[in-house]
C-alpha cells in the first residue's frame, strides 16, 4: 500500500490558508486533483496558482449554506471530475468566557464547524453513493477538547464534539458504500495569524509551548502528512477513528490533572 493519490479528486474546505492550504498542497504533491472552498477568493486563487490550474480548482462558498455547498461541489466536479475525497477543515473560533458568547457568536462557530461539516459530508456522501463509488474518504479536523472540554472555547468544543460523533456515525452508516470517515485532532499548530486569535500575549503562547512534551507547536506539513495517510489506500481498513497529532499535549494535560488530585 502507498500514499499515491493519482485517482483522487479532493475538496478541502477552508483551503485558502493555514492548515487548509497545507492539506491542499500535500494532497496535490501526491498526485491528487484538488478543489479548495472558502469565502475569500484571493487566498483560494493563490493555492490554485501554487498547484497549477490543470490540477486544481476553486469555489467561493459559505459552507453554512447547503445550496452553496452543492453549487461548489458542482463547479469543482465539472473542472476536475467526480469528487472522491473531502477534508472538512473550515472552522471558526474565538476565545471568550461562556457567559460572554453572544447568540450570534455561538451560531457562527457551531454553524461553520458542525453544520458546515455535515452539509459538506452529506454532499460527498450523496454523490459517492449515487455513482456507486467503492472508495471515497472524508477527513474531519477536530480538537482534543472535543472530549476533554475547552474552557474559554465552549462553542468550538461543543461543535467539535459533535463532529467527533458525526465522524463515527457516518463511518458506520456509510461503510457499506465504501466511504471511510476519519478525523484528525491536531495540537497547537504554527500557522499565520493563529497567535493573534488564540493567545492573549507572547507570554501565554510561551506557556502553552512549555506544556507540550515535544517542546514546540506542530508544523502544518506534519498534520497534512496524517491527512494524506488517511485518504490514501495505506489506511484502507481504518474508519471511524480520531487520530491525535499533538506532540503529547493532551497526555501531559491528563498527567497534570492526575497530579493535582
């Protein structure tokens, strides 16, 4: 078994920057044709230019809109061929105490993370089932606070927990159709702009690094390598799994909680 992906047509949501861009580039490097979906046209076009127009396409869409999702799949499929693979990477988050999260803030995060993941997964599932595909894949991007809880990120943690459950539910429901559904739970990743959104200060960022056993944030390409594995035939007997790639961070958190007791 190899990770060659010449027969894959992949869609990556939130594919214009950060981890989404890393996923798109890594999949293309293994021979896949890649479509990127997002709300901002310029970064999507940058990714298409990096891959090459003969192997990449873009569609501007808000994944909270199921009609927009269907139109985006139509557009990418028309340019690249039947979609075999979906990476649900698009997300939204901001740090706030739960009592300070507004209804609109709650809906924005859960709408992108949970609703958007479902709408995109449903679109891939419908198309793969209709054409009798025997080998399709979905990879969802979650976080370990989906099961540990995420103080300061209650909206995102609740949504990611829903995505973990959705991953396992769809894995069983769609296995007879040849659709595998797995997830990746990355730890803190060094992407552009992440610090401004997630860390209150450089001191807070340094404190986070100190709590990671491997002593650093992940590189985007390290998380992307796991994605390549999960959509490839090298993982052909894996479905319903959540692969944690966090440098030991979640294990250290468990150890610290145990020590406090």
